[in-house]
C-alpha cells in the first residue's frame, strides 16, 4: 500500500480560497504569476531571508520548517515568535484579509509546532501589508477542526486525481490561474460539450 501523500501547509490557503485552484496547483503542478503573487513574493523577501532578530521583546525566528506526523503536514512558517516560554506562529500577507484562509494557515502552523515542541499554543498572528495591521488569530477548537477537515479534503484531491468544478464567481477575476482554469467555459457541462465538438473535434475539418 502506498503511503498517504503529505499535504503542504500552503495548500490549505489555496483550498480555502478555491478547491479547484488548490487542485490545479498541488495536483497538476500548474502555476502562473499575476500582480498579487508578484507583490506577495516581493513582500516575503525579508521573511524568507532566514535572519533571526529580537523585536518587541520577542525572539523572531524566520522561515522555520514545520511538520506534523499526525496530520501528514509539512511546510514552513514565515516567522515564529518566542518569549517567556510561549510560542506564536506569524504569517505575512502582502494584501488584505480574504475570509478565513490566513487564519487556517496560521492554525495549521500552530498544530505542527504543538506536535514538534510538545506545547499548547493559544493564538497566532497575521500581518496584512495592505492595511499595515497585525491581527491576532484565536486558535479555537472550531478553527482546529476546520484545519483537519481541510487537510483531509486536500489529501482526497491528491489521491483521487479529480479536478473540482470551477466556481465561476467573483474570485476568478483575481486568480492567477484564470487562463488555465477557464471558469466561464468549464463551469457549465453543456458549454464544455459544445466547445469540445466545435473547437476540438471539428478542428481542421
């Protein structure tokens, strides 16, 4: 029996935004940059440097590898802050808040740290560059359960090789995979059939 695939922590945010986007990136290996991804990469230059320092009375450890044997998770924390025996994962986002995606990612990082360090973590933080604000994420039981459910759903994607339907809603215009996903075409089965017959099967006839 083949071992179950390890789920990247980054996939949780992609899944929360759109399951189809998650499958395209993590199952099919599709990637394309847009203004959001380029801005995010530039904003992470300091974080990804791996330079540790003291800030606000806390030791800030940057670009820390994380894993959880229990959940089958692996990834990297933008930063982990340590002070007085407490630990906080910190996620950096170049833009503004979009639903619960970043909260889920921080919670997943905390679950890894709890397992790795054998501690309990009550909260974490997300820094949003678009608003220049640092928001606390309370790691509630509900949020933890949602992370576990997301990990299970992503693992099902990785093993099933089935691409979810395109949502074709307001999220699509901001997605870097818009031209790979083709939501206006693929969200309607009748449109797909028409495209196959008129544009594919009759090509060159």
